[in-house]
C-alpha cells in the first residue's frame, strides 16, 4: 500500500434538520476533492468512510469541521491504496446505522465512553469486565479481543438477539466494541434501556485501540468495509496472530472471499488450497460450485 493514500473513518450522532441539504453538500465536497467512499446522512447524524490522498483527506477534515455540528468529529485514519472504493456514494437514510429499533437517540442516552488507554489499563490490572463484540459474525472471525462475548448475529439490525446471551451480565461491567464506535453508541443505549446497569463503549472503536496497542489483547486482523477487507497495525518486530480459519479445512487464514455463486455470494474465509482446482475460484459448498459452473457452461 502507498502511504500517499489515506482512509478516513468517522461518524457523529447529532440532530440534522435537513439531511438532503447535508447530503448534497457532502457529495459536492467529496467530488471537488476526488474522494471515493460511502457517506450516509440521516436526521440522526453522519457516518462515513472515504479515501483520497493525504492532501485531499486533510482538506476534507478542514472543511467538514468548519461546520459547528461537526467540530468535534474524531477521524480514524489508516493507510489506503487508492483502490479501497470503486466510487463515491453519498445517500440519505432513515438511520446512519440500521437497527429498526425506535427511539434510540445516542446523543441523549448512550454508554459511558471508555478510552483505549483506560481499556488497556483494565486489561493490565485484570479488572473484572466483559467485552461484548457488537460486530457481525463474519467480521470478528478474523480478529477479536481476547475473552470477548460475541454477538452471534449476522446483521446489526438483529441486535435484540444478543439480549438472552447477556442476561447474566445485567449487573456486571460491560464494554461494547465495534470497528469505529458508531454501532456501540446505539448498542450501549439499547442495553441501558433493557436494564443493564454498568455499560461502557470503547471510545473511537477497535481501530483506534489497535493503532495505539498493536497486538495487545486484540488478536488477529480488523475487518473493514472496503476493498482492503482487513487491516492490521503491527510493529516491525511483531507479527499479528492469525486467528481466522479457512471455512473448509480449518487451517489458520484471514483471507476473505465471496462465494462465486452470485446467488449465494457468502462472505467467508478461505485459504488458497481450498479454492476450486479447476477454476481457481472460491465456493462455500459443492452445491454452489455446481450451480456456478453449470451457469458458466450454459453461457459458453
């Protein structure tokens, strides 16, 4: 990857009176700066990931933080390659993170923010607390905090499904974690409204923790929603631990692929050895392989 390019991950929950106007302003700004990525705008705030050269991303930060609503936005930065996104998408949606749960307003109620430094100290002190990973199941298979309670859902809108798994922790100290923090604002609010008493959220997300403390207590790579798929923050002398496993053979691997049966398109981890010998493509099952190859033969 070239250090010339940079990816910004950011969000802010704040009441937006005219999200269409903000969407248009954001689209114009990104086009002027040649940024690619995805930005979602809603009456509840903004959530985005964009890539450009460091000069372009710096100008973007300068521009957006001039808006009084976004002066305190925290931008998570990572190295890009210029190809993290194919295009620019700026859209208005009902929520910046879809839950379909009414009346979750993180700017009014949310978990206590825990800095990455405080979380690291908690690990060092062996304090009693429980990390609840609020990411989707396919995300945390490549990397997770040691001892995490895993969500078990495949889509964040299935958040209520995690409640039975956490019932015994209602009076314990819980720390919710996600990639950049945006989902934990709502997840922690949801837990508080359901009777949990001591709920924290990792401030600025797993990415910020990994950058500050690479290979300490977070094992593996961090899944990201762009063409890079995973990122790691490693020192020259320490290599990250591979905790992911090939879905087929169980060998250590952290390479994500999509099932090449496009009706299925399952996102999973697959090693090179387990790709189809005939085509070099990845399939999640023999059934999907047959469907895809039959379709290919019919086209030929």
